[in-house]
């Protein structure tokens, strides 16, 4: 079965590396117009160049650290301003810094929660403003660590658990607007 995303606009936070980049490639391959966010301009430019050459896809890179809520808004606004809509959001941006709960500093905790959860919360907020008008889908990339996880990933696991709660909250409260919200629980190998 061939999946088509023609006439759809998909935004991916953390779309320059790993799974985020792979999702961007597949979305473009399926015909979507894609907007990716990331902190590294060189990585962003490389992904855009590669996807345009390989898939002849429509893709835009938006530079900015999503710890700053203004950059979450900029990412979503760029999709709407360039393409007139947003149909899908993938919240992938995240960091996996390691520390036991006993070794976690406030600075590390704030950094992990800002990138992993706060950015997902606010990207979802700004996407929902538009999706309420026409429906859409939000996908949160979580982790098996949301259920306890390794002892050295205390704040990381908690941030991914918060993403599960966010996904359930959106699914329950915005289904009436034809907005779907799901979390993908990524496996982990030691």
C-alpha cells in the first residue's frame, strides 16, 4: 500500500538528525511539504539539500533552539506562513543527557525538560491553534524510559513520561476537532 501525503504539511521538531531526519525524508517521499526545526544550520542545510535532490521534495529548515518558546512559535508560524496550513506535527527534538537522580543538577534537569518536554508542549500549543480549524495529527516521540528506565536517565525518563501525559491530554480534549494525538514509544538498547 502506497502512503500519500500530497497536499499535507508536516512539521518536525528535531528534524535534522536521527529518526527526525528519517521522518522528514519519508514525509517528503510521500509528497508532503515539510518544515524541520533544529539548532545546527549546517545540519539543517544538508538535510534540505539532500531531500530536494533525492526526492525533489518541498522542505524548509527553521533554525532555533526550542528551549526558547519563541522558536517553537517560529517553527509552526513558518509552516503556516509558507504553506497556509499544518496537518501534522512530530515532536522529536530531545536530548539524552545522563545522570542518576542523586547526581542531577537543576541546570541539567531544566535543560532536559526544556528540550524534551517544554518544546513539545509549546510546539503542540501553536500547532493546535491551526489544527482546531481543520483537524490534524500530532505525534510525540517518547521512550521506554518513560516507565522508569535506566538509573542514569532519571530526568530524561521523567521528561518522556510527561510527553505521554501531554499526548493523552491532547487526544482526549481535542478529538472533537478531528485532532489525533499519539505517542510512539521508542525502544532502547544498552
